[in-house]
C-alpha cells in the first residue's frame, strides 16, 4: 500500500507528464541558449505565448513503448514496427549485452551485478537508452543535410521498457517522455504455453515450469502498474496478445496509424 507521500509524488509526476511541463521547460531553456536574448524574461513570455497558440511545436523524440508479460510477443511486435513503420528499436537488454561484449566500464559493472544476481540500477539503463536515442537522432540529422534535419521526427520503439514505476518516473524526469504504450495483454495460460515452448526448444533456458509462475507474478507486481499509470494518462493501446502474432502486429499497426 502506497503511503500518502508516495501518492502525492505519483500525482505530481502524472500532472507534469500530462501537461508536458518538463518538455516545456527544456524547450524554452534550449532556445535561450541558442538565441541568448538580451531580455530573457520577455523572450520566455513570447515563447510561452507561441506554444499556447500552437505556433511553436514542442519537438522531441517520439517514443512508443511495447510492454507485456513474459512471452507476450514484445520482440515480434517491435520487429514489425521497425519493418513496417520504419521505427528504430531500442532494446535495453541488447544495450546492456553490447556494453558487456565490448568490455566497457559500464559493461564490467553490469556483468558483476548480473553474476551476483542483482538488479542493474535504473540510472545505468536509462543513461544507455538516452545515449542510444541521441546517437540515432544525430545520425538521422546527418543524413538529411544541414538545415533540413528531421532528427526530431525520429520514431523510436522501446522493447519491454520500462519495467517498474521507479524506472518510469526516473526516465520521464531525466530522459524523455513516452508518448504511447502498447500493452500486449496475454493470458497466463498463453504465456505459460509459449514459455514452455521456448524452454523445450532451447530458446530460453530459464523458461522452465518452476520459473514461469515467478515471471508472471513479477510482471503483475512490477510492470503492470506502469501500464495503469499510462492508462490514466490516456496513452495506452491495449492489444489481445493471445491472438496469432500476425494478427497482433496488424492490430498494433492499425491503432498506431489512427
């Protein structure tokens, strides 16, 4: 049960996210640095008026998060969005594996944590995602040429992220705002069946019967509150993930194209 202070904090975070307060502050701050007006207060007032009238868009990376329980089809959904809509997939697990494989300082720290069966701090994961977004945006801007950059229009899909409310709030506070969450709603029976198949075929060694219940329980305790948080903000697209993968992919694409 959340304490009074925790509920107040969550309500404040929801308000800031719903009204894009942080993005507003960051956008105006960036313009101040860019133009260095002699009368900053007057400049800020004018920028606020422009945003309020719709004359000035708040540019930011457009982020779609795909969230679901174990074996709900997150990877397939992200692959479809990348192929059909040209979205750039950002997978936190792949970013961590890359750091480990390259033997970076972060990779060594992550490897030690994983071997000790400890959770990788949200600050590390969020920072790697932020760096990935910046790299892709810079690359998109470079390919369009000076003066015609479309980097701010880049579309990103986050694979199985965020994983809990603390990570969610830290990400939105320090990295970026998630615009849409695709929730792959799969029944426990479907998830167990798929995990068993992955285990039997050697795709996932830790998908045995013993761990299945633990993974499903962890999803409902940690990840599902994230879905409810974004649902309260009106940003959730819910898809029946018990359906065949092709049908799920088409439904996600249909709803995102609305």
